[in-house]
């Protein structure tokens, strides 16, 4: 089954939703059927007036509020559901669960995002790890930013050797940048409770990997940073690992010697590069943190929590609608459209 | 050989030096013979006028500058060296190397601090790990704050099982609090170069442990936080580990449920407790981060970089001068004098 333009309805227009809409809008084989709005806001006004995305009101009350504020409303959410081919739910964690029966009643496949429980969708999804398993499924859950990064790294390492053991520490950003009421501002907050959920979440995609993760929250608002150690089943060579990372899509190999000495510098690079909103869709691995010692491999990388799952949402759409059977082809289409395809080559030049 | 009051000269009066002076001043078997000053400053004025520590000028020029500012000077550094029994060098990293020949020419044993190379002293020192090896030595290097914390934890774990493997991530404070010119303020900075030096430094004290460490720098100015995984040689039980930590000197077992949810909260506890400068000499392990899974054990703990090495400096003095042959007795004397002895019991009560 192929479609010329798959019609995507985006429910939830926040950190992820607004980015998914823009990414869909860039794809050659998709269009934004619409976004679903609840209340008038500057963000909704930009979506409607600047970006000209059709706006569907969540319900009659929303429609009245939106219309009263002078924002053009195309219809109600259910009208959007009727017209679309697939729904991307990017609502706040926990909200999607209540929406699923509606999507099902309209017989629309749907993509959930990482905050939701694994069991709510047919499959937990990472493009490089298990694209084919999602082909034609009714639903897919794109795993969280941290889990997405871990999957990309581990799938890449698996092409060099099987992996006996992984321990990773997520040094987390304080909060999404608009949550100015949250901290920490000068503290480091341990995630109590032993292992963090990220390891378990990786296993929802890569069940055979022995992985344990821990997390601390820091006052950076810019991104997460992971410190990872993998114990491989065979001896590996640092140079070989770096080469493999460099040729993997959605992994950008950077180094501190070029000036990218912190996550702030990495994200400024993305801004300078002209990325929309300064987004870094790739996992950015510091080359000079990669070190192999026997079978042990360590690395540190930057995970732009706002952006990293966006290309996976696009690929998940293609898989659910069976628009493309090859993960590599979908990834390439997505990344070309986002204009991040082969940015590794551009980076290396300077 | 026993002395009633060992006479200590402190060279370098900054973050560590001023704390060592105060800790010496509290000990029943030591006195501050003096501190060595270079330039007049509010800190030196407090040391001289409030604390009444004898002040030795580094050289004739220093003496003139200090005297001109109205600060009373007892003599020159060499006068202090003549009179003291032992020198604690707490100068900035790299400076001590140039001082060692002077200490040796006066035939005075000396204690160095963590910033210096391991080879500069007879022994790298941690009270719980190798006190006895330092008995009567000419010099000892108290290892850095991070290494001291790692040694305390690992020695404690070794009492439960031999350790096959350790991987620890130091989530570091940005800079000492007075370095207001340094960052990061909103970034996370990877320590490039593969493994960090802390693991190697632990091996200078515990050579048989297989340990790898990595580090990232964050914008907290309050303390370091470590995330550690140890793979033991035998299965351990979470409750048993916590009990062992609780009964170990200089380890404080805290938990987030009591409100100590970040390093900021932990250090505020030390301030509320009435600790001088709000110092936390102990490693503070979050009980609810401790988790065992088979032979794997993870934990997160807070390392107050300004304070944690202070009791070790005191014990190193006792070892070099052979004032006490038992590490346990020295540790108890030090901790009683600092008034942190049995604070675990006090903490647990609330």
C-alpha cells in the first residue's frame, strides 16, 4: 500500500507535537491534516497563522474559546480524526491512555510518545532497532528521548559485537525550558529507587541486552548527557567504534577539540547550523570520550530531549501505514527532509 | 613515640588549608603551630585576629606586606618549619612539588593533598583503607575528595564481598564556590579523554580493585554526586549493604523520604546541624538509591568536595607521627573532636 500524501493528525501541541507537525510538513510523502487545540495561546496562533496548520478544536467549548480569540478553526477533533490516515498523540504523559479508545473507534492507527506505558501500543518503536516489526501495526509507542538515544547507540554497537552488559548514567536536564517553576537551580538530584526506568524501557525494544541505568537531575535546561559503559563480548578498537558511529544515521560524532566542550556548545552548533528551533535530532557522541579497554567501551553523549524523538515519530508513521518497507529508506527520507542527512560529513570538515 | 600536642604547620590557607587548621585546632592531641600567609586578605585577617592562629610570612616581602596591613606576623615560614612537627601542604595543585625539598631540608614529615601527583609522597592515604601503611612514613598524600569518597565506599563493600568490577560516574560541581569566574552555569561538560583519573587514583590505594570512572561537570556549586555500580564476587542483600554503610565511620546513610532530595538539601542539613561552614565530612549515601540485583550493587552519594578530605588530613598527621597505631582509634578521635562521631545515630532518629 502506498499513498502519495499521508494525512497526519497531531493531538497535543507542546514540545513534541509542534516539532512533529513541522517535521511532517517537511516530508515529501506526508501532510499535516491538522493539529488539535484546546485553548487559544501564542503557540496556537503561530501554528494557525504563521504555519497555517488546520486547527481542530478538542470539543465544542474549545471551538468557542478559540473562535472568540480570533483564531480560525477548521472543525472539531472528530472531524480531523475522520479525515486523517494516522494520529500522532503527543499529549502530556498519561493523557494518551484516555484517547486511545477514540482513535480505535475511528479505526485510525496511532503513534504514542515515550511518557506512555509500553503496553498501550502494539509495539515500542525505534527506527534503527525494530522498524520492520511495526509495519502495518495498529499502534506504536516511540520510546522516550533517553531510551531512543540508548537504542541508537546499542544497535550501532551490536553491529560490532554482541553486548554482555551495559551500565549508563543519565545526567538529566532540570526540566523542559518552559517549566520555569521547576528546578533544580544549583543542585544535583538523585533519582532514588535503584535503577532508573530507562534500562527497562530499552528492553522493550532490545529484550536480550543486559542493561542497568541510573539517573541524576542537574540544573542544565539544555539537554540530557549520558555516560555509558558497555562490556562487549569481544575486544573492540576505539577507532573502529568511532567509524561505526560516524556512519550511523542520527548519530553525530563531535569532539571537544573543535570547541564543542559542553552540551551548550553542541546546541549552539545546531542553532548556528540553522536547525529549526536549534534542534539536534541526532545523538551527539563526544569522540574524545570514546575509549575502549579490552572488552569495555565507554562514551559520553548529548541527548537533546526536545528533538531526538521527532524523526522516530516520522518513521513510525511510515511503518504503521506501510508507506516504506525498508527502515534505511524511511530514515534517509526523513533525515533528508529535515536536512540533517549527512551532517556528519559537514561537521567533520571543520 | 607519643606527643602531648603535635605541632602542625599549615602551608596554603584556602579551601582545604583553612579547614585543616580548624580541624587541627579541635583535636585533643594537636595544635596549630601556625599558618603560612603570602598576602593580606580578609581570610588571613580572620585567621590571625579571630582564630588567633600564629601567622608565618612566606618570605621577607610577604612579611612586609602583611605587617603593613596591620596583621601580626609571628615570623617567617622557615621559623614555622623549624618549630613544627609536621607540615600539611594545602597549596593549589602543582605548587607543593616545589615545596617538598624545603620540608625535607628541615627534616619534617609532610602531608600533601589530592591535587598532587601520587609519586610525590611515600604513600597515597585513606584512613580506612591504609592507615597502618603510613605509620612513621616521611610523607603521605591524602587523595582527592572524589577518590576519598570512592575509597570509603569500596573499603566498606569489601567487608561484605570481594569486588570484581566498579564503574562510577562523578557528576561534578562546577567549581569551588569562590571561583565565580568559572562555569558551567547551564551546561553539562563531559570530561573527555576516556576514563577519568579517579579510578587510577583509587588504585594508588586499593591496587587490586578493577575500577573505571568517568566524569561530567555540572552547574551545581555545592558538591559532587557519584553514581556507582559495583559488581561483587557474591550475591548481596540491599538491607545488609545499608547496615554495613550505616555502621561505617564517615559514611552517613540518608534518604530522600526524610526530605534530603538533593545535594542542596544534604548540605543544608549540615548547616542546620551547626557544622562549621556547613561542612559535610562524611560521604552521604542515599539509602533509597542503594539497590542490589544479584551480584550488582548500585548507589548514589554526595561528596562535599570542600570538606571530605579534612578528617583524612588529621589521621594522616597521626599516622606519620605514629601518635596512634590503630586506624579505628585515630578515626574515632578525629571524628569526636569534629563532633561528627555517631551522627548517623542522630540522623536516623528523625
